[in-house]
C-alpha cells in the first residue's frame, strides 16, 4: 500500500518538473525573441533617426543654396540673364554646383525664367544633398527684379517745404509741364526762372502753372511716406544697402571724397553742422549717375556738377549756392533755397540709367512662391 502511494507522488513530481522545464524553455525563447526584436527595433529606430537627420541636412543645404543663389544673382545678373537662348534661361556654373558646406552637405542651384524673354522674374531651383549623398531635398523660389529707386520723380525740384530761388537760378524741364512742386510756398527773385520745352515759363513776379505750390499731397505726407514713395523701402533698409556711408556731427566738406564717383549710392548722416560739397567737383556721369541721400543740413557751393538723384532728409535747410548744376532731379523733406547760378535740369535718361544701374538693382523673393517638393 505504501509503495503504491510513493509511485503516484513520484509520477506527479516528474510531471511537474517536465511542465516547469517546458515553461522555462518557452519563457527563455520568448525572452530571446524579445531581445532580438528590441535589438532590431533599435537598429530600425537608429536608421530612421539617421534618415530624418540626413533629410533635414539636405533641406538645410537647399535653404542655404537659395540664400546664396539670390546674392549670386544680384552680383552676376548680367551674366545669368545674358546666357538666355530662345528667350529662356537655364543657367548654372561651377560656383553654383555641388557647393560644399561646413558639415559636408552640398547644394546645387539652377536659374530659369518661367516667361519667355522676361528676365526680371527668375525661378531659382536649389537642391541640397546630405553629407553622405543618401538624401536630397529640392526647393524653388521666384524672385523679382527691383531697383532701390522704385519711382523716379517727374519734376526737376520737389520739396515738402518751401522753395526760394534767387540770383540766376534756373529750373528746367523739357520733358513735361512741371518744374517745381512744393508743399509750402515758392518764391522767385532776381533773374531766376523756370524753363519748359516751349521756353522760359515762370519768372520773378510771373509764376505760371509749371510751378505747383502749397500742394496738400506733399504737405500731408510724413517724411517717411514721402521717402518710401520714391524708394519703396524704409530709410533704414535703403541706408543699409548703399555703397558708401558717411556720418559726421560737425560741418564737413565731402567734395574731395565724392569727386569722380560714378554709378554708386551714397548716404550721409549729418547729425550736426552742415554737409557741404565745396570746390570744383563732378560727381556721377550721364551714363553712370549717382544716388546721394543726405540726412541733415546741406550746402552745395563752388563749381559742382552732379548727375543723378539727390534726396535731402530731415527738417533740414538746403542751400544751393555758387555754380551748382544738377542733371537728373532733386527732392527734399525740408526747405530749399537756391542762389547764384543754380541749374537743376530734369533728365529722365539719367534717372533711368540710375534706376537700372547695377548698384541700384536687387532681386527680392516673390511672396507665396516658395515651394518644397
């Protein structure tokens, strides 16, 4: 009887041991499978993160290429647009192809124009490549040609303040019917006069319709609005883009500095005293005129000839004395007085040459035209 009972217990023990062994084996297999799955999943995650990083790297390279491309276009626009064939551009060169970044990513840029024979609207295609060349990203952007001088004046002399002419001052416009525009009063004395295509128009004591005084359209504008009506940009933006910048807080003669300059842009911040151009100076030329912007008081004297566009900012007083000749146009937010042998001649060709000169030109992004694909 006892032997039978022992045999039953022994059988049960053996069965439980087998079950436990089998369970242990199954658990070990599951653990092994989980470890293998975790390792593979980790590898997959690493690859996925690496792919995402490389895609971001390619995208950033493409963005860097786009910014580079706009600046490169500004500098080399004549070469790029001059490469057109059959009215279309398809331009790239060694400077825009496979440009390597610090992190070894690269970008390549191609210039095209969507509209035949229109070289003012350019499409930039920038393709970025990751450092290992496994990922690429392409973006496009339309840019539109513009000029710092957005709108040229239609009269030789325009002022938001008063205009006072004396001596033998002459204001000439043989291309239109307006010589002087003022937001305040206009006075002519001595032998000063205005000239239209038909001949002498206004003289002292005989003001005709070519002189527009007390213009509410001028006096009602802020000086900033008046400025942007010609340049289309803020004062700070234009100042940051000029070729030559000067600032002084005491009276300074810029004649020797500016004499002989052509095809360029100049900004003078005269925070104190007066900015003068004195002596025998010629600034600009008909083919390569200049843009001169002065923020402060101005006095041009001596024998001075300027081809281009002069803009005087601030609540300043501008005195143009001596033998001063300005070919192009002039505008001021303050009061203007001219005496001696001042001659201001409106010349649309000079102003057009200024507007289209390389120093005035830039390409700006067309809003809403950026594409990422």
